[in-house]
C-alpha cells in the first residue's frame, strides 16, 4: 500500500463522528480516502444517511492529516503491518462484518487464511472447573491445528493464549488499545511469545488507553475473525456475553460450557444455552462435529434434472460446485451478495433439491 493512500485512510479513520461503516460508504461513493476529503460538501450530502452534522468531522483536513502523519511514522518505525478493508489479505470473515474496522494493525506472524479459527472468551475470575475444561479442550482440539483468538485479559483469555502457545497453535490477541503497549503489562511475556506464531491485532492507534468502551469495541473483531466463539465461564453479565451476541449477529456459531445452576460463573453460559444463543459444549468433539471439521464424504445423491435456477442461484451453485462446501458468510462474500439475500437463496435452492445444509452453517451441492 502506498503511503499517500494510507495517510488519507488514517485521517479518515480519525475523523470524529464518522466511524467504520460511514467511512466505507464515503470511500465507495468517492473512490478512495483522499477523494473523500476533496469532495464537495453538496455531493457528500447526497449520500444516503449523511447530513451536515455527520460530515463536519471531515472539515479539519489539515489537523487530521498531521495526526495521520505521526501515526504513519509510528507504523513505519515499529514495522507494523496494516490491512485495510479492501485488501485481499484482510481477514476474510472479518471483512464480511458490516462494522468491521476500516484499518487494522498487526504485530507478529499471523496466517489469516487459516479457516479453522475459533475465539475463546470468558470471565477474568476463572474457576478450577473452567480451567480444567479449557486445558483438556485445547489439548483435544490441537490435532485440528486451529487458530485461537482471545483478548489477552486475565482469566480465560490469557489461559487460552498460554495453552495455544504450549501446544504450538497460532494465537492472536485482539487489543483494546494501540500497539505501543501491552495491557495488562503482566502478560508481556505471552504477548512476545505469540508474535512468533500469531501476534497482536488492533484497530486502535498508538497512544490509545485501554478504556472501558474500547474493550466492548474490540469484541467485534474477536467475534468477526472467527468461525465460532466459545464462552468458557461467565457471570450473568460480562464482556464475553457481548462477544457472543456480536457473533450471533454475524451469523457465526457460538458455544458455551454449561455448569451448575448455583455456580456464579456458569450463569451466563447456562443462559446462552437456555435461550438458544449458544450450543452446549462438553468436549472438543462437539465443536469439531458441529463445525464439520471431521469431514466424512456422504454417499452421492442423484442430482435433480432440469431444475430452473435464477441468475443469483446459478452463481451460487457454480461457486459451490467449484469450491466445495462453504459457510453462508463466505458464499456471500465471494459472490458479492448481501448475507440476508444469500440466506433466502440457499433456502430456495435447498427446496429445489440442488444443495443441502451441513453442520456449522455450511452448504454443499448435491
């Protein structure tokens, strides 16, 4: 990426009151980030949902570019890798989340093309029950070589990272601050180790403090990167439940470790299962089965002849025929179709007998 383009992208990311969703709308309308700042106000006001209040954050172009220049220097000095949402190397699943970051910053050696990506979240006050389960779970799941995502916090997060490192699994810590620090500082050793096989990821600039609201914001990245989010333990309220809600909104699988109804840090998980927001997780086998990681070829089924498909259905059919089974969000992403439309199309195609659903929200051609 050339520095001029990155400079304007950083300036746009810093513009107050714009945000990731609106930034993408502006870039789509104007062509690139630099053109956004050069576009006439009357033309920006023609964009659906934009008024004077929303675009006032773009007015102080000189100040925004000055701030962007300082951040660019930090990026270059510290050998930080940058991904923008239009890059082919931008994490594929995250790209499909409507509120995915305009820019993300990375330190380490992360292989985003790994398809088996799971997020593990939970309470900072992990019990022996949760600790024992997680230790056995990572040991069992290691044979599938998944990428483990978490948030480097105390409790479940850091233990998930430690176990991933122990089993030589790639692991990513998504941070609620910039890459100029590690929080908590007590986890610096793990943060350093994981950069050899994984790394640190954030959409926050250097100098950003780990404020409370930032942890909520970073949870969308934790959920968005992953095929599934696993909640190990949680009280009735907590950040891990927010991550689970976000994962559900992205149409991703969510799993929760059940516990006794009297246990404080099982109440959140039990409730997720009770209201059908999470599948019950008893072992690594449950996860592998539902996500279809243990691939067993089904007996061939005779395709129906002379089935009429519309243009979009034909597009999806040909894609699945070529690529094999895929998740709903990946199908939508690769065919440039909105996820709600793909969901309807897949249902119609299933009724027509040309595709079938699989575990883990995957589909394949019959």
